[in-house]
C-alpha cells in the first residue's frame, strides 16, 4: 500500500485536514505542537488505497525540538510515496520555508494552502500557479474547516500519487537542507513573484479583541472570570441533567430490573443490582457533565484564547520556574491529566518538563470533578455547593503553585519561551459537539474497565465472608477499613470512605462507583442522603481534599513514568502528592474540629 | 551607533530586524516564525510585571520573553499609529 505523510506547521489546521480526509478523529488544538503521537489511517485516494500518516506539527526541518527530530527520523527511516504539506495561506510569508525545504529533499509533494478563506481578510493575495512553478509541485488552496476546495485537492493528491510507483526515502537529510541565507534568498524571490502582502495589516477583530483580553490590568481578571463562568455553566446545566438521569436509572432498577431478577439468589441479585448496576450507573449519570465540560473546553482551546492565557500567566509562571506553556498544559489537565502530561513534549529543557509534569497531576480533572459534584450536592445546600466546588479549584491551583515553588530549585530551567498567538477563530458547532462526544465516549470506555473491576471488588469485599452483614466491621472491607484508621482516622476518613479511597488509586471513577456500592444499602433512601446521613460536612470536605491531591490515577502514574523515563521520578511524584494530601486534610480536619465544627 | 534590540520598542513602534544573536535552537525557531534579517517587526504590547512582549511580523503574531526579545537586534525604528 502507498504511504502518504502529512507535514505542516503548528496552527495550520493540519489535524482538521487529517480528520476530514481520513474520517478519523485526531484531536485538533489551536495550540502549537498538540499532535504528538503519530496517527495513521487508510484512505481511498482515486483508485487505490493509501496509508495516510499524520506527522507532528513542526516549524522547521532543521529545528531542535523533539517533534522536529521525530519528523527527520521518520523521513530518513520510512519509505513514502508522497508528502502532503499543509500551510496557513495567510502566513505564507514565513511558512513557505517548510515547502522550500521539502522541495530540496526531492520527495514527491503536494502543497495545500489551508485557511484560504482567511488570507484575503489579511489582505494576502497568492498566485497559486506561480508558487507551484517555484516549488515544482502542485499547489491547491483549501479550507479544511469548511471543506472548500477539498475535492479538487483530493483529485490532485490522487493524481500525483498515481504517478509515483516506488517509495522514496531521504538519505542524509541534513546534507540536503539549505543554509539559512540560501533559504532566505529563495523565499524572497518566491514571495516577490507570487505573493502580495500588505505593508501593514488591517485592524481586524483579533487585534480589537486582544486589546480587551490581553489588557494589562483587566486581561487576567477577565480570563479568570471566563474560567469561573465555564465551571458555573457546567454546574448549572449539568447537575439538573445528572439528577434527572440518575432518577431514570433508579426507576429502571426498581421497576424493571428488580422484578426481572427476583428469581436469582439474594447474593447474585445484590451483586448485579447493588454492585455492578449502581456502581456503573452512578458514574454513567455524570456523562452529561463531562460532555458539557469538554464542549466548553473545545471553545477555549480552539478559539486561540488558551494561547493568550499563556501570555497573561507567563510572568507569574516564570517566578515559579515554569512558563506559559506549563500553565496551558495544567489547564488541559482539568480535562484529563494524561494528555496534558504528554503535551509537555513541546518543551526541550528537561528541568522545565519534569517540573511541569510534577505540577499537572494537581489539576482537578473531570473524573475528580464527578466525585466532587456528587459529594458537594449530597452534603451542602444548593447555594453553598458551587462555592465549595470552586474552593476545590482554588486548592488545586494552590497545590500546583506550592509544588512548583518548592521544587523549582531541583529542576532548573533556562529554556527560551517563544509562542505563536494565532488569530481568534470560532470552532464550528459540529466540531465542538463531535469533540466533546469523542472525549466523553473515551471517558466512558476508559472508565468502564476500571469501574467494573473496582465496584466488583468493593462489592465483594463488602459482602464476604459469605453471610456477614454487608459492609459491617466483620466484612473484608470493614477489616481493611479498620486497618487504615491509625493513618486515615486523624483526617476524618472513616473505614467505608477509606475503602473507596484505596480503590480510587486505580481511577477516580471508582471512588464514585465505590461510594454508590458502599452506601447503596441504606433502606428506602437515595444514595446522596445515605451519604449525608453517615458523615458530616467536615469529613466530606477532608475526603475531597484528599481525593483532589493524592495520585490522580494509575494511568497518570504510568504516563509520568513513561514520559520522564524514570521510575524514581514517578515514585517521587506519587509520594509527594500522597504526603501533601494527608497533610492538607489533616490540617483542615483537625482545625475544623478544634474550632468546634 | 549603539545596538538596539526588540525589547526596547514601545507599543506601536516598528523596526527592521538586523540580526539574531541567539543560541542555535532558538535561532531556528525564530527564523521559522518569520524573524529574518530585513523583515519588519512591530511591537503590539508589553506584558505586565516585565512579562512577555507581543509582536507582529508579517501576518504572524508572536509572544516572547523580554530576555529573548533582547537578543533580536533592530534598526530603523519608526513610530506608527497604535495597532
């Protein structure tokens, strides 16, 4: 099968194009360097099938970043039939350098000028024919976002591909690349001939918006207020839907499943209904909240506002030994820590990367958000619950700041920080819906494995040895819970909560599913009031502090180890977060009790 | 004439890049972002608390720290109307 590699600079819509041509769903981000894993897909191009590979977005074939090394290695090691170059048409004045570099590698190539709809707005006019003559390759304007010019591009790609029978491999790539002065000269001649750029660009709505959003005084408060609004919106819309879904699931259990399974022995019926159904159902009822969260995050991320937050926060992050990118990655971590940790690959300095990786796990991810929404709704009044939830976000930031401040001496960093600020773009509604749906599906598929394992284990521990009263002190979970009391007692975590916490080490979704199983036995009352009946708010808040700060999940630990290539580093991160969690909960719990709460 | 660098521009001023005086890694990145000798660069804004600067070169907008901006030497400073 023929091989086609997709190459392009960050922020050119390369992933959007890849998704469109493959029908797959590589994630797109308006953030340099987000595509780090190589994605590939089989695509029918003309009469033949080809394998299309999405290379990481890079600036320069001579560049020094890890992604740039990956692309060089790829081109030197993999025989390919065609390179598809994607550039941003409105920034052709600088991006054409990448196409010129590829020209000198003598690989068959097609250049796609993406965001062709945006270029005229900047006053950029391109004579496609002339660009094509200079480069010696077909050049086509497209809009990956709206699909304009897409069919013509596909035909041109198929045609060029059909002419190439044998694959090509670039040997000694470094020797083929031009010197900077030669490249500058070739760029000048091409641009002079084929491209008309205005002397000064018009004031557009990006510049107008930046005047407000990057305002020296109001910029940061506006950003924080925006994030606060996002979380409030998720809460305000998501919680009623979650409650409604939970009611539907409860109704289905009581009116359909219970009569249906009435023939089964008590032990198995309990296992299926109170174990698996309740555990998984409780987590599943939170999917609307996850969906909403990623929907809003897609707007923040793809609009270009996320890069602006790097600008706003950089001065502060620099004092912590980090930079604006670390802030953006931490923000991504509020969705899920795992991709955020992988995103640190754009950093070259090992010190900066490790310090960022140490900080990211304190980002309150969507799995933890479920636990907190559940707990706050159960324990606090509708008026105070959102405030309590917000206090956990503040705590999440505080833990990250404390960690960076304490460890920055250990991970010194002198990496220069230069970041592109792409123009503001509004993602299409279709994209936002698709993106949040994909993320939520990933969450559900991902958590299914862990939750079923977790709730089954917890249910069994609660109900074995056979015949003991469920979750009593004679059950296995009672015994384990009791054993933790010397350590967890002083922070207000009772034996039942302790069991949920222990399994939460695997994944935070289990904490919630586990609570459902542990407290689900209460007669005639729903789960939330059962929890509220057993513990008071001080215990609940201490439990939430601990859940927030201790190791996010096994996957995060695994990715910390693989990305740092150091088991020692991963172990240190775990030890630090568990230690911090205990100390923070201890201080809170003991002072609250001392104050008489 | 004393050398002047990009960080010394005030918002609204533009100048021509004369030389990049940086380590190789940053040098390549700056070139790819459009910072080449002879090109015009405009200062849009400076971040608070000696934070990063926001500049425009061609149609590309870039933020960089002042330390990095100090390594970009410029000539022909001219004032323009604010961006």
